[in-house]
C-alpha cells in the first residue's frame, strides 16, 4: 500500500526491533509508521488544538510470536469523545475508513 497515492505524507518510520539491536537486545519485527495529510490534520487542530497531541496518525506493524503479523492503530473516531470535534466528525469517519483500508492493504 503506497500512502502517497492516498495523499498522505510519511513523516517517519520507527523501527523498534532495530533500536533493540543497538541496545544488544532482540525482538520480533515491530515498526511504527507516522503519516498524515497536513490539510486534514490542520482542519482537526483548528477544531480543537489539543488533538495535535494525537497527530499525525500512526500505525504499528509487528510480527506475532505465533507467526503472522498484526497491525495496530487507534481508530480516529475514539478522538471525538476526547476532544471538541463535533463539527469535524465526518472527517474522523473518513480517517477511520482510510486507516481500515490501509490496514487491509498491508495485511
């Protein structure tokens, strides 16, 4: 899944397993991808600047000890109850759908 084709900017990739190796430790593959669309994020922050704490969006992709992998992310709809975002619920719904599509594309 190419995030850029969905107009998303990748802000960073955090490879936890690589960091563990630098500390002399081993762990299964575990990477966080930090991404977003500045126009969408700005619209959310204009509605309630505190949401900047939870932006940009991120997904954790990790190997499972039993085999296979798992994708973990926070559903943006949960943010509606934590911040004053009543006016931008449709944006959160689109983000929620987008993250589900991205996760399905990675699986």
